[in-house]
C-alpha cells in the first residue's frame, strides 16, 4: 500500500493535563454553568434543607445543581444518563471535580429539592432582566402538551375497572378461603406452633392490583362527582337561586353523577390526563403554559396544568406573570398580550384589560365558505359583541402587525425546550413534582438565553 496514513497507536503513552480546566475550551458552556452556580445563584434554600447531622455526608449541592442545569440544558434529563455522563463526559467530570454520583443520588436530589429548583426560575428571570433581555413590550402566551412519566398501557378505562374489580375480588376471596383451608390442615398436621399462615404469592399480587384498581376507580368517581356539582351550582347561581337552593342542586348532581365508561385513569401517574399531542396521537400529558417576552424570548411565567384546554389558564397566567415580575424586581407590565384562538373568551379579554395590558386574542378560523370581513373603517360600533370587537381589532393594520409576531415569539421557545432540552418528556410523577420539573426547564431555557447573550457573573456588580 503506497498511501501514508497518520500515526495510530493505542499503546502510545501520553501526558494528561493535571487540571481538568485545561481540557475544555475557554468558551465551553460548562464553564459558564460552573460560573453561574458558583457566583450567580442564591442557593440558601437548598442548603437550609440539610439539618440532619447524622449519616454519611451527602454530595455538595453545588455539584448536583451543576449536573442538573448542564444536563437539562443539553437534553440529558434521565438520572441514569446523567450518571453515565459523569463517568464518560469531560464537561461533566469538570463540573463534578471527577466525582460520579450514582443515578439514585441524582434522582433523590432532584425530587427532594423540587421546590428550590422551581424557585430558580425567578432568579433566571432576574438575571435576564439585569442583562437587558426583557422589554415588556409584546408578550405571547401559549401552551404545549408535555408527556407525563406514564404510559397508555399502564391505564384502565372505568368500565374495565368495574369488571376487573369484580373478577379480582372473587379471585382474592377464593385464595383467602384456600389459605384458611391450608392453615387448618397444616395446624392439624404439624401442630399450632409450626408456621403455616403465609399467604400465597398470587394472593399478594392480586390484592395489590385490586387495591390499585379500587383507588383509581374511586378517584374517577370523585372527580366526575365534583365536576357535576360545580356545574350544577354554577347553573343554579346563574338562574338567581338562593344559596340554599344552589347547595341543594350541587348535592343532587353530585349524588347522581355517572362516570363515562371510557374515562381512563393511569396507575403510573394518576395526575396525568390523556391529551392530543401535536402529531395527532393521544398520550398521558400535562399542559405546559408559558408567557414569553418578545425581545429575547425570555420566559416571564409558566405553569403546568392538568387540563388540555388553554382558555381557563389565561387568568392564572396573568397572576403568575405579575408575581414573577414582582419577585424578579421587574416593574411594570407588558404592553400587549398575544394568544391564539384557544384562549379567547369575553371574560379573558376583560381579564387582560383589567391587568392593564392590551389584549390581542385570535377569535377562531372562518367557517367554510365564509368571506373575511372588510378592513374596519370609522368609529367602532357600540353594539359589537366582545368577539366581534376583537375580530375588528385583529383586522386593523396595527392588529395584524402585532398578531403576526405571536408565532415568532412563543413557538420557537417550545421547540428549543422540547428538542434541545428534552422537555417534551417529564421524568417526575405527580402534578406537583411534574410542575417543579417543567418550571426548571423554563429556568434552564432562560439560562441558555442568558449565556447566549454573552452575560457573565462579573457583570452582576455593575448591573
């Protein structure tokens, strides 16, 4: 062979740099995360949780937080995958000082400090504001379906629960009778001092399944009863009935509530709900909400809801945004709020207006064959409905220009979180923990924006 190749010798000895910092480029993202955790964040809430002096020393919280921020920012959210990276990835070995926490320690830290991780969102917003990344001009509100840590195959419909409960109850009774018969026979054969009271393995397994089914069935019944009562009380109140009649109507509806046969409940995460995702399929999900500022796509507020409908989320998101801005030390409120037709209602338009924000909510698509109305001219008619008034506003030159920015403001944020951060799939179960994780994703998104702007902790003293 005449071709000459570069030298390749796996037995060649080499001298390694004694400091892991020399293994990373000066502008490596891990260096920024290290600086952020060491000098940019207030971790008092995490440290305050360590009050027990007994036991083996835990891992340093700064180390664990660096793993999570760097991992989540790069789409690595599995605790097992994070453990592998601590062994194999130079950036992780730099951040952990070559320690390698096992996946159990990482998972427990994430679950234990969920509230503190959620609170990092406020700090991320504060730092983004100091860096000049928040303008409070146009903001956009939208939602995305986030996969829960639950499978459709680990769920059961209500009618199947009813049948399975009866079948399992019969099997459990039969196994208990058999266990009692064996006990009596063994007592007679071996005497009362010899063991013969162990339950068969099948009984323990069936009892566990029966208990899970009964709990899920009871939860579905309670949920539908509560909804029926709320609807009945609202209807009675709208009809002008007195408080006693309202309560009576609610109690009657609650007692008569019937669970639809197709209603489902997940055994893995009972708080998750079946929702239609962007690809047209149905999965157990939560509805992740976010308000995004136009200037740099910084998230101003977020929440995770159990309902797939967006409209009920808007008033809560206004409250969340006001609280987040206040906590971050950002004065004022946005000029305009943009949202798609899923958020439109007369009450929502009024809520945004009452918050001192100009609402621009889409009113829905035109019906088949319906022609778009002409561009508005002259004074606004006084007899217009809220929907007609908003539709007219959207057809003005300014309304068109403002609303055209909605997709460009908020949808790239969900794309970045879902693809770059792996935020389409949550790891923690239960609504409270899942919301902690979703908000941590939003915080990591803001940190990514902050890093991309060139901001460093050295600027904190002058900002």
